[in-house]
């Protein structure tokens, strides 16, 4: 079932949709967004893209990257691409970067993989980056901070609210 097929005011489980912290942030900032609901069993951006009928290059996943002896990074990249740590190191001047393990990502963010969202982690001391390919679109989808919910919102507002730095890091 695609999000567009859902009855107004209901999610895929037939329940009234819940508000996530990311949605509350957008409401407070008066940013328009559209929630997309899908099975919480889906943990990948490509799976989300397929479930909601949106191209995978417009569904951005949020990855956790570890910096030695410093705060981790959140990096948003298109669902159909991978993060190049080499390009990220070059773009940021940070050295010794590595991808967080699933367990590290969940422990550092307090969110489940498949539901990690920069919007839900404001004020948590993460540096936030977004692949520059996002700038080609008016709107993209990102996690709403919980598995089974993504949000479509304007790219410029996502960058403004999360203070994300656009960088060319996807391959």
C-alpha cells in the first residue's frame, strides 16, 4: 500500500497517525511536510522508496559516522547510493572516519536503525551533512525519527533546521 492510498488521518495499521519529535519540530517551525507511513519492518531507504512509490534517489537515509575522540556525524545520502568515507574526509577535513555499527548507531542516537533522523536529534551535538545531490530537488523524504514513518519536506528547510552542510559524498 502506498502512502497516497491511505485513508486521510490513518497510517498503514489503520490507527490514527502519531506525531514524532521530528514532526513536532516541523510544526513548531511552520514547515510544510507530508508524512508517509509504511511497514516498520522496512529498514532501508530503497525499501521505503519502493513501499511509498518514490524514486530511491529522493529518499535520503541518515547514516552515523564515528570520528575518533570526538562527536559523531550524521550524514544524509540518497537511498540508491553509498557514502564514500574518503570523500567525506576530504570535504570535512576530519580524518580516521568510520561507519558506526548498527549497535553503535542505535546507542549514540537513541533511535532504531531505519528510524534515525537528523530532525529528531537536534541539540544532540551531531555535526550534520547532506549529500549535495539533494539540492537538485525541491523536496526529499527523510526519516521522521521512527521506523515506518518518513517525511517529505522542502530541502532548503531541512538544511536550515538541521544546520546540515551540503557535501559531495555519495557514490
